[in-house]
C-alpha cells in the first residue's frame, strides 16, 4: 500500500524541510518491512484566484486529481479527531489488510478544503486545538507516519 501526503504549497528550504525529509526517508525505509510500498509527498500549487472560495475549490480539484482510485482519504483538520499514535498505526494496518491501494493524507491550503472533498474523506485528524503552520503540520504528520511504521514493525522507537 502506498502512503501519499498531498499538501497545498511548497516546503521552503530550511530546518523544517530538512526534518520533513528525514522523517519521510525513515517512514519509507521502515514502511517497506510492513508492506508500505512507498511514502511520497505530492505538492499542490497554491491557487492564485482572487477570492477564498475560488482558491479552495481550485486547490481541492487539484487534490482530488492526484488521489488514486479506491484510496483511503484522510484530512488534516484542526477540528479533526485526535488519534493516539497506536490508533493511527492500527488504522493504517486495517486499511492495508483491506487491500486498499493507498492512503492519502491531505494538508489543505490556508483557505481550507471544499465540502465535496471533506465528504469524500474516510477520516479527519487533528494535532490538537492549536493552529499549526503548514510546514510544521507536514513535519508532524511525517513523524507520525514514521512512528506508525515503527509500531507496526515492532521497532523500539515508540515506547509505551
């Protein structure tokens, strides 16, 4: 099963990018041992439309166009469900056991996501009530994907 992180906006050079790349590499390496065939990031360009509704729609259409058929879609949303790392790992394993071709984690733009995309999602998760910059949200998600892979592979990175 592939794991895709679809994010609106580009990650700029700097420590956040370096940390994101580190967790991406770790997640991909560890994921192979548990049947994850790849962990990838797809960046969607920010819409340049002159109003928020149009930007949200254009970005959501671009996101939908890269989601593979039959994939599980998971949105990052400040109002989303707060999942423990072990619970997220369990969800990933369940989707893999259901023979889903991919799970797609979506980090929308600053204007949010279109309602049709939200309706398509199997799950909406959040990293607490605080609002996080998109670059940090991406790093936090990649760390959680790495952590989920270590939990599922029995690696001691995650200790309970």
